[in-house]
């Protein structure tokens, strides 16, 4: 669900050195969260949970980024202590329910062989979130090799979760009047500063129907690179 920290550490640093100072890609008008197509929610508006996690499988299609045009299978599964959302051989996110809301305890980037742990876990969907009351939090972040467990980096993360509004989202699975949630993370690490903006579109019945991630990495306080991807739902079925 959350595919972040791509090409982390040495790979991202090398990319920054080779690319020089690359500016962010402009957001096209149909992109998820584009300000021209998002309707604001009324202040204090809160219609309850955006969705409930249920066991499901399906397919998502990347419409922007390095995997644009490719389809990937996904699976939402319940475990002993929480839920996992896996996008084929790309990424896995580990969720834990709590009275405060839905927490993200860990994220794996399978392709880059990276595991990211948060302490305390990040609040992904805070309970009682409303349009005029965003949630802000902070945590420690630890990045390790997914295979060996050897630590690569550690630092601090501050984050903000907000209800962005409502957007008509067109996907291969249909058109949805979806509620948008935006999470902005700032990670202060030894070798780089990373800003990740995640915009997710939720349908009340199907859950997530689209997601856009914009990651800007500043290495050595000089070299900046931006990576953007967006994916949309193709099909989904409960198990």
C-alpha cells in the first residue's frame, strides 16, 4: 500500500550524484489530489471510518512513474496481530489496529531489499480525523537490509495526516467519488533528508482505489531527486 524509500541509501545517493539537481515533475490535471479537481470537505465533517480492512485480492495498474502501464497483483490479508497489504513482488505494509486508529508498524520494499521500522508505529488512519483537524505525530525510523537485518540508516520522522477532500477518480475498475487522505512525512537521516507525500483515494465499500506517492530526497544537503508514481485499481474481490 505504501511503496516508499525506493533506491534507498547508496542507490539514491548515487542517483542524486548522477542526476544533479532534478526538480519535481509537474502534476498533470488528472492526477490524484490535483487542486483543480478536489472538492473541499466542510469544516468538522467526519463521516466515520474511510473504510474497513477485509481480506481481498485484486490488481492495480501503475499510470505514472517507472512502472507506468504495468499491472500488479495485490493481497490484503489478516495475520496474528494485524493486517498486511502486499503488492506482488514490490512492497508489503504491516498494519496494526488500535483505539487511536490504524497504525503502520513496518514497511518493506522488496525490490530494493529494504525494511523500514517505526517506533512508535505511525498513525495511518487516526480515529476521529476531520477536515479541520489534521493529525501530527513523530517517531523514530530505522532502515535495515530486508534479508540480513543489518542496519543501514536511522533517524527521526515527523508526519501530518489530513483529509484533503473529495475527487471523482477514474480507474479501470470504474469511476469513484472518493475521499482523499494525504500523509506528508519528513525524515531526517544521517545521509539524506526525505520528504514523502502520499495521497490515497478511498471508496467506502472497496477501500483504496488509487494512490499517488511523491518522494523528494536531498542528499548531502545539495543533490535533490524526485520520484513519483501513481497507481489505480483494476479489479478487487473479497476472499
